[in-house]
C-alpha cells in the first residue's frame, strides 16, 4: 500500500532497474546511507532531510517563498528532477499547503530562467545539484579569438562547474535562499541517496504542515471523472449514447 511515487525503492519500483542491468544493491546502499542516520537519531539536529523540510516550510510560512526550484547541472539528473517535482507536488499540495516545485537544467536554463530567478519576484528557494566535473572532458582550444584566451587549457568539465558555481553564488548574492548539493559521481549509489533524501524531506515537510504525505485526493477525483466520461461514450464513434 505504498503510493506509486514513494515506491521507487520497493521491489516493484526496482524491477525496471533490474531489467536494465543496474546495480540495485548499490541503489539500496545509497538509500540506506541516508535513511539509517535518520532512524538512529534522537532529534532532528544535523539530519539533512529534516533541515531541508524545515527550511521549505519555514520560508513558506514566514517569507511567502512558495516556489522551490531544483536545478541540476548534470544532464543525467534531469529526469531525477522531474521525479522530485511529482513527489513534492503530489504529496504536499493539500488543504492550501505546499510549495510549487519547478525544474530547471544547467546550463540550458541559465538563459531561459535565471533572469527571472534573479530579477523577478523573490518567492523562490533554489537547490542546485552540482557534480564535481573539474578536469573532465575535452580540453578547449579557443583558436585565434583572443577574447577566449581565458578558456585555453580548460576542460568542458571546468567550464560546466564554473558556470554552476557562479549561478549558485549569484543567487546567494541576490539574497535568494539557496542550497547546494554536491555529488562526486552520478551512479546507482548516488541516485539511491538522492531519492531517499527527498523522500524523507517530503515526509518531514508533510509532518510540519500536518497533512498526509501518502494520499492524493484531488488526483483521485480526476481519475473517477475520467472513468465516468469514458463509460458514457460509445467506443466505436466516440459519441454519447
């Protein structure tokens, strides 16, 4: 009876990963590295998911910061960001509570979104996922344009990490609430740890808002109406009887 969005680390949720040949034990180990300290703790001191939840709820209550932006600077974490968007929105958007999750991808959205983030309403919390890419990738050879000499000898990884760090520093300088989560590698263990972190952060936030994280009444109402609308139509013509 685990809701679909919380079942990613269950046997059912892990089945596609098994079929794809991923190291599912490493996924579970990564998740356990986040979960075990929480289960062993006597209070929330130093517990990252609890601190993240308190940050989100406190900023929403006290500062009207009602949008939370997750911006990975890793292409391979783009789909992870959309998983986060669902678990946060569907679990917390109840009884007038919750904050709106938004997804951006660095460096693509440095141009399409960051102008709004820095120059628009101060109603957003930013979480940057940054991988350690320094020294990785092809070495840049700028060519005859002297204006690009500062790139000579740098790698694409150097450039990516510099842009990620610069964006995070800019949001801090602009007074926007910002946190940075750094990962060394994007592998099964990292994904398991990230998923467990945000599962727990969502559950803690629901506790602070005094709502049930595991139901989705508004979604269910739409499903019921969908079935009613479909049953009221003639399959061959699509017309109402």
